[in-house]
């Protein structure tokens, strides 16, 4: 067997290992093959990709750089080295390599997507929208490009109001106001007016989200905290100061009322808040709102504000309560979620857990992508993002047999995403909706 045929056989095996998620094994075998076969650019590129998967970003840059030196036209290696720099938070270097890719291959869609994403992270939203729009023209079915455009419009006002259909629809929706009070008729008319604008214009857009946020410019870094919890079953120290005001609602119409209340609510530091239909099998309740607070005193203060603001707004039973951290943490450590007692008796952070947190943090660079991102507050008023999520709310209501859905769209079709995500818990969700509604307001 010739050397080239043997190498090809090894490469095919490596690709299978990588695709199956055996990244450490891929890395070990790739290093052995580099020793055996010498300067083969594909091996260095694959080595770098495996190193990215292992969060070894500095090492991956060295690998991609070797691949590029051997083969200066290696487009994939340029794109991959940019990915490493993005993860390191070195955005300008990433932009340099991505623009080089586009110059070498003007229709390389992955580079456009990565470039638009990193410009978004830098807070260069106008440039990001333009790049996403170019990608849309090259490949309108590229995964996530439409969703990313819609998300940017929740916190950025584009200069060109006619750049694409998403921006045009977003501008039209922003002009739709809730006329009058929070009555069923006004809320229903609001939804139907929005629906007439969007109707049949975005048939191919799969917008699979269920939470409408009003965010501030502080990143809570929840992904990192969940990595700590998932890897070591410990609650991060930061999360011991995380409290939420939660409101549970009894109908779809009341969820819409909460959406409008949250949109107009003025809180100190513009506290992040969201309205959701619950999709997690581990969590009780169907329709919810959450306001994120720092410390129990702030949570109690906002509880009073929300309680006062919500008087006589909601038609069905509601429950407003204080919560600590995330549901998953309280399920694992019941003492953590028990805050119905004096503050000095709350569960305290276990200092031995600090070592577990350090282990997780060691797998990430000190200045990573999250720390370098620029964030803006969410724009007030209804955006395309909001309305598309509202449509998912109506689908949710129909599935759990909440008759309120008929007030909005009696003929709404359930998307594949909404059907699949609720199928295993539909009976539970339906029964919970019924039982919640049977109790007095």
C-alpha cells in the first residue's frame, strides 16, 4: 500500500473519530500521524479543530498556523484560526483572518457567518447586519442567519430600514401599539394587527424560542455557571447572590398582560426580566415571568413594586414569589432554595467548591469571548423577535388546551419544534394548567 493511500485511510478514520465526538482520541492519533507522515496540512487543521473542542485555543492557533504555512491558500484553516481567536476574545485578529478568507473565496458562507457574529460581539451591529445580509443573499437557507438578524433587531436600530424583509417587518411592528387598557379585546386586536403584517411573509423561518427578554447590558455568564454545575454538581459562588422575583400565571392572555407590564416597567439598573412558556420537564408551571435580582433585599424591593403594579391587571389566578438561583440548583440542593427563613440561616457557599470552579475556569482563557462582548439594553416596544415568540406562545396554549389561544388565532398550526418539545410532557402540562386554573385567584 502506497504512503498516500495509507494516509488517506488514516484520515478517514480520524474524521469518523472526530464526528463521533472522540476529540482527545482524535488529538492523540493526529499527533502520531504527524510524526509518521510529516507536514500534512490537513492533519494540522484537524489537530487544531480537536484542540478547539478541548478548549485548548492557544495550541489550536499554533496548529492552524502550521497548516497555513504549509498551504497558504488553506481557507478552512484561516476560518478555524479565526474561531480560536473569537473564543479567546481577540476579535480584531479574528476579523483579520475572516476577511482574508472572504478575499480568497468570496462565497465562503462560514466565514461570513463568523465575521457577522464577531462584529456583533464587538457591538458593531450595523456592520454585522450588513454581513449577515450578504450571507442571506449567498445562501438564504444558511442555518441561523435569519434568526441572528431578528435577534440583533431587539437591541439595535438599523440605519437602512429596507436592507431586508426582516428589518422592514420589524419597523412596521414597532408602530403597532396596545390601544387602551390590558383588556382581552385590546390584547387580541394587538396580536391580530401584528399577525396581518407578518402573515405569509416568513414561511420558511423556524423561530424556535419561547422566552421574550428585556435585558440590560450585564452578562450574567450563566453558561459558565451551568458548566460548573453540570461537571461537578456544585453551585457556583456567584449564584448564591442570585435571586429572582417569579410570577406564575393562569392563562395565555395574562402572559400577554405581563409582557406589556414588563415592557413599560422602570426598574433601577433596568433589571433583566423575561416572559416565558415553560418548556423544561423539570420545572413546574406553564406561564411565567422572572425578574433577575442581586441579593435578597433587592428581590424583596422589586417584589413589592411588581405586586403593586400588577394589582387588578391579571384576570386569572397569579402567584408572585421569591426564588433563589435556578431550578436545577434547588432540585440538587433543597436547602439552597429554602429562603423562607431569616437571611443568616440561608444555605451558605461551600468554600471547598472553589476548587471545582477553578478547574472549570482553567479550561477557558482569562479573557474569553463572554468577557469581551459588548451588550446593549433591549429596545422597548414590540419587535419581530417578540411577535414570532408570541406565535409560539399561542401554539403552546393550544397544545395544553388553554382556550385563550382562540382569542388570538383559532386556526394556528403547531410547528414541528413546538410539537416535538412538548410531546413527552403534554399530559403533565395540560393537567397542571387545569389544576392551576381551578384554584381561586
